[in-house]
């Protein structure tokens, strides 16, 4: 059989009205069904390779079917928010979360929106009784625990109470007070306020990655995918020396909000807003659970 016969045979097997997006969703469901419970990064690699391989076959078939037609524009090849965030949810579900002791501390090192400001390291004991902070080159200062939303025992209780169903979770996130800065300036387009609130609040909770139960992280990724005007942008600068995968709530001239994720394991890398040419970034430089204040992961 020569190459032309092979291509003709392949073309005959492809439906003339092939829905590429529907085929993408079908292949993703197959990958989910066949996913092997493995370590977090390895699970992401296996899922990614399987999905890319399957989608590559579908793309090849479409190319044969459409031989002679104009090439598909590059923008059409960008990953969809639904596909990327479903992949993130699958990785979250396969991850293992260790038992968290009340005497452990959650550590975060976050950048500042203004590069000249110092970058602080913070520790919050999981029982909420103590907090600690250290500025660059300074001494560790330990004090009483905070009573606000950053109190880890309160945050952990909130996370565990979230519904696992993404539709229910999104409805909940649309009603609670936003924990993130507003994307819009001077105000959000009419009808988008609840979406902005939900997007920013999900982002705020994602930065507590080390203490998020896997099923809750998966629900948050899936809920974010259901917000209108959410898209994916690759190679987004975090403002902290790294680039990541941007989940973008795009409100046009009113502004854009970015939740930036690691492109390999979908860990939270930071938050960014872009309005009128101005960029405000809050990169997450490091985070994790440690046994005492002053330790780093």
C-alpha cells in the first residue's frame, strides 16, 4: 500500500462533520478513565502524554480531511480553559495530602507589587495560636495568631466545608465576600460582578495549596472553568522571576485578572491584574508545611 492509499483510507474513516471540540472532550474522558494513580508530577506527565497523543491523532485526521483548505490560524490551537482546568483537577485528585498536625506551620513567601518593597516570609501555626514573620536579612519575629481570614484553622475549616460539586461551589463563591483585589477599574462591566468575585475568591484560596484537600482543589479548578470570559494564556510572567500558565478572566478594557499556575503540576504561582497598561503582580515565591517557625520547605 502506498502513501496515497494510506491517506485515502484514513480519510474514509473520519466523519465529514467531525466536531473537534467534542472529540477533544471524548478523548479527555477516555484518559480520565484510564488514568493510573501515581505521584503528582508523574500523574500529570502520563495524563499529558496520553492526551497529547490522542489529540495528535485526531488533529492528523482532521488535517487529512481538510487537505487543500486554508491552514488553521495559530489562535485556534491555544488550549481551552475547560481542557486545561480539567487536567489540573485530575492532577489534584491524584495527589496525596499528608495528615496536618495542629503544631505544624504553613509557610508562605510572597512578592510585592512594587519591586522595591521587601519580600517577607510568614509562618502561621495550624492551630491558629501563633504567627511569625521575617523580613530579608532580619530576625524571626513570633507573635499571637491572627483572627482574620488568614488564620489557618479558620481557612482549613472553610476549605473542608466547600462542596465538591463545581456548580455548587461556584454558586457559593459568587456570594461570599471577595478575598482578592478587584480586577476592574473604575468598575466592572454590568453583570460581571459576581463572576469577578468568584474568580478572585477561588484564586485567594488556591494560594493555600499545601492545606487544600485534593477533592476541594479539583472542584475549584472545575468551578473556575465555568466562569464566563475565562481563557488560558501561556508563558505568563509572575513578576517573581518565573513564568506560568495564566488562567485569565478577561473583561476587555475594564481589566484582566490572572491566576498563574505551574505548567507541570498546577501549583499556585501568583496573581496578577492588568488594567490600562498598569500591571500589579503578587507572586508566590514559595509555600509549604513545616514543623516550626523559621523553617522553609
